[in-house]
């Protein structure tokens, strides 16, 4: 199942097949450690596309065709060509090694589905906040909810080919603390999406390292 132009913004070209995840990848019998990551953000920022691009299996998606029921409820500003939307969550998987598996959950972006977020956050190791510089205000709720849960997160700016904003301009606009990593990405590209997850893993490790040193100190 590949991403469409409506997933990524007006005028976007289809993602190359070389970046697509394989349709099948059996879970190894030795896998006994599952780690959960959530990708959150506003409506139409590319969460579904990121899960699709990086998952080693054909992702589970709950995308539905947008209907008139969403008129006046969902705000399509900046993503007027989007024709489908996630109504529950997206799910993908990455095997890190023989024992450890990363489970990816993409959260729905519309305000009417935000009640699902707290359940998706349960048992989550960390999160990626995916943002679109054309709709930065849509990122506030995700950041506020993660901070309220005390959940570590990084922010990834998805490239929609629109007005250019430097990462520092985005950091200032979102009032991000200096210690929160901020990276640029293209959610259509598998390597770019993997780099985002690696940035999150490094951030989580940096947060846990001081505690590990305290526990192992003589």
C-alpha cells in the first residue's frame, strides 16, 4: 500500500518504489522485546506516509475516504487535495535485531479523534511530533499532550516543498526547549524516516544514560 499525493500535499510526486517497504517480513521467533513509538501531529502532516515508508511489513491502516460529514469539522487549510484520513491509527513494524522489535503507531490528526491519543500513549517509549510549516499551529496540541504525559519526544519537520523555514525559525515558533531535538525529513523517503527514528532513539538514550551511570556507580 503506497502513499498518494493527497497524503503529502499539493503537487507531490508519488514516492519511488525503491523506497517502499516489503509487503511481508515474518516476525523472528527470537523476538522477545517490543518497543512502542507513536507518531503524532496535526491533520495531513504525513503520519500515515511515514509509517508506510519505514515499516518492514505492509502497514495496518484505518484510512477512510473523507466525506461531507467532515465539512465544518475538519480544517483542510493547506491540504485541500487530501481525500483520505486516518480514523483510528496506523500500525507498522521494524525489527531492530533478532530480539528487539519497534512497533510504530500513527495517531489520527483531526481534533474529533484526539480522545484516542491517551490510549495510544499507554506503554509508549517516546514520540515523534511531525509538523508541516504551513500549519505550525496544529502542532501545539501534540506537544502539550506529550508534555502533560511526561513523554520524551522529538520534532520532525516534513518537507512539503512549501515556504522555506529554517529549523531555528520552527524552534522559535513552537517555543521548543533547546534539549528537544528538531530535525528535517521527507516522510515519503524510507531512509529519511529511519533517520527520524534514529534521532528519537538517540534522544531516549541520552535521557536514560545519566540514570544508568547512577545505578552502575560504585
